[in-house]
């Protein structure tokens, strides 16, 4: 994720079309907002269009606008989303659901930067960055003739893949604590924390709904928590849903001890937001002893696998 944040900053310095892919709930829209806010277009509009929620017969008018009398009910001229986003960014969410007839018109815009309002003859030259996002396998859709190949290649100039939360297990506690801090500020409460048992359940869950599911889980738990302590029963998760790794069994006591040591240090550093003194107290070791352990596990330069970098960027993605 630290690499992803760095890449987003590099991509934000360009105007190339971007295609963001990832499962539902991984934060695709937040990545788009990050690209826009980090770019020179940040002071200009960012217009969001969900291609799956607008009826096909209205989508062209929504995107490109229409002239008065273009169709029944068109009583006045209307500017389209692209025209409203001039100098800014258009985010086409669920772009895999876009009808092929409109893919042709968007292809023209990506090639020439021009559009025409429905029922109009005037060609409009616009300066708009286009970012698409989908959870579909677009290569498969191209093979099945459900998505235009030329449009796919024109849009997929800068591909960005956001990994699912189950592949980012070290981020689970960082994100959970981030959401707890957010909700504490909203609720003006200072007594909310995770029990050690709740931490174990959170890190064992597979999170099919990804970050969105995790945030909902934390909000639900805060409502149910007694005395500000979040326990496993407050999370409402299936405790039996334990992640099974594909790694071969290792019967080395030393390896097992090192792995357990690394996990507990990671949890302590996450819960205390990288506070060495507090983490050492939780672990029952001295500050110097914790420093030695961090050095042993290669965490002394950047504890908790980029905890500080990730935490500082959570408002961005």
C-alpha cells in the first residue's frame, strides 16, 4: 500500500486516462479522489458518474448534455457532466456496465477531446481527465464482445490495481484503529478501544466486503460496546471464518516463536499508534528491549509495515 500511495502521487502529476480495478469496497473511489486532490486540477470540479445506475436512454444526455427540443421533454438546453467537469476530472464508476454505443462516443472524446450535445451540431473542445473504475474482468468482457477492445486500450493507459483487504492483513488493525479514531471524534467519546480478543477476530476474518465491510463492522461494534471496550460479540462476525494460508507447515520451534513474536509486536505497535513506551508497557519489556526486538524483525526503520505512511494517507485513500 505504501507503493500504491507513492504511485498515486506520480500518476496525479499526469493527465493520462486511468483505469482503477479492485473488488467492491477496496477504496477505488477514494483512490480517484486522491488522484484529483493531488493534481493541478484539485481546484476544479470532480464529477462522478455511476454508469450502472443511469438508464441507457438517459446516459448520453447525462454525459454530453442536450439541446432544447432534442427529444420529448427537452424543454431547455442542458450541459452534460463532461462539460461541467471542464478543466477538472470525470470519474466513470462501474465503467464495465457502460453500453457499447456510448463507449464509441467516449472513445472519440479520449482521442480528440471533443463532444457534441445530443441534438446539437456544435463541437465542444473540453479539457477533462477521465478515470474509470470497475470490479469486472474487462479482458474477459472484451473476449465475450461485451466491452469494446479499442475503448479498453484507450482507457487503460495507466492501470491501477487495489488489492483486497485479505491480501493486506497487516493493514486490518491500522484501518480499524483509524475508523475508531474517526468515530470517537464524531461521537465526542474517548473511551473506545479494542479488546485483545476482538483484535484476534478482526485479523482472522477474510473481509469479503473489504474496507467498506470493516468500517461498517467498527461502527456497529461501537454502538454495541459496553464501557467502551469492543469485544468479539460486538463485531458480529463469523468467528469460524478463519483464513487458511497455503504455506507449507513448518515445525521449527524457532520459526514459530519468531512469527508469534512478530505478530504480537505488530499488534502492540498498531494499537499504540507506534508509541514505543506504550507498546513496551503492553508487551512487558523495556524500551531498549523493544528497540532490540524491532531491530531483530527489521521493523526499527518503519514499524508495523509502514504504519506511519499508511496512517498519514488514510485521509487520502
